[in-house]
C-alpha cells in the first residue's frame, strides 16, 4: 500500500481545518466545562484541628482554580488557599486542596463539603474542631 501523506500529517491537517472552521464561524466555547462526576472527598488531614490551622482535603474532581472550589466546614464558607495534584498519589487521592480553619467554625465534629461549579461532593467526611 502506498501512502501519499503520513498519518500524523493527516491528523494535524484535520485539526487545523476543524479549528479554522470553528473560529471563522464565531463558535464560542465555554470557559468552564462541567465534569460529568461531582467532586469526591476521600480524607481530611489532620482529623482534629484548631481554628487557624491548615486542613488538607484529599479527593477527586476538584477544580484546579482554587476559587472555584466552594468549601464548607460546619456550614461556614472556607476558601481554598491552594489546589494541586498529588504526584505520587496520596491516600488513593490524585488531588488535594488546602484550607485554613476560620474563627467562625464551632467546636466539635463538623461536616466538610465542597461544591465545584454547583456540583456537590459526598457529605460523609467530618473534621473535629478543638477549642
């Protein structure tokens, strides 16, 4: 069989044609593409914290943009200070978020949840806030 063009060239040419056609027609693509699966919290570390301590959330399906991870601890909104991939994977979780426990969180066992682009996580993880 005689090939006129290498396979990689054909793929590249098809990609260029498709990209050009979409841009010429003014096709708009969303900046955020919603994942098919909601975020999943696997573990919090440490399990007990004081206000002002840093808590690490391990799981899957987090946004790489820290501000898009809407975290709640005991019903109080908490901002992620960092979002990163674990390499190597830690606690069977490829992703992690770090947060600082705010002053408004009550003492005792508190539920930890996260919404990523309006998709809720599992709600079965808790952290103990110490006085």
